[in-house]
C-alpha cells in the first residue's frame, strides 16, 4: 500500500511568491477602480510590468485577471463608488491603552453609514480566521470613534474565489 504524500509547509520561495502576488493584486485593486471598466485591463498590464517585473508574464496575467474579476463582481460595487477611499489610513485609541494605526483597503462613506472592505488574496477559508476578525473589529472601533452613531459594515472579499464575506458586528 502506497503512503499518502506528506503534507508540507510552503517553502520560503512559495511564501515569497504568494506575498509578491498579493502585493501585485492589491496594487491593482487600489489603482484601477477610478478607471472605466474598458480601460482597466490595459492599465493593469502596464502597472504590473512596471511595478513587478520580477513576476513571470503568466503570473502577472493571473494577478490581473483576479483583480479585474474582483472589480467586476457585482457585490463589491458599493465599495467602488467614486466617493469611496482606497487605502484609507485610520488611527484611534483602542481599549486597554492600545493605539491602532491601520489601513483599510476600501472605505465607502455615506451619511450615517460606513462600509469597510479588506481584500484577501489567499485561499478562502470556510470562515474568516480570528486574526482577520480582530483586524476588522479594530477598524470598526476606530471608525465608530470617528463617526459616532454611524452604521458600520465590515466585509472581506476573497479574490481567488470571488466571495464576499460580510462580517457580523
């Protein structure tokens, strides 16, 4: 009877490639939303060629396709509104004497309502990992301090699977 292949942790090379891939996708998700949809693909190719020449053309094409699919997903439209902010920096005091300084990938502001979205480029788990829940809870807390009484909706968007996960308050 043949033994099952041993599970292994990603090699440092795999982790570095995943990090660079995530950086490339995030760069596109920050830069492309203001453009008309028909202008996004050519701009994505140019951005990635300039910013990530170390990535293979196949990997850059995959990053562009993933980012473009995320931007075209109908569930993310509220976070892509013209008045929404990309890479919005937050700073606030948290309970326990802690200070938060963070950056929200997308922040949509409307009277009485705030929507924050964090893009996740890794594989989508069944439910959000605790670290991501804590991250988004800290962002919510900071926004609640800055906008008392506003309804705050937090979500994660898993780019590889095209899944939007609205987080509970």
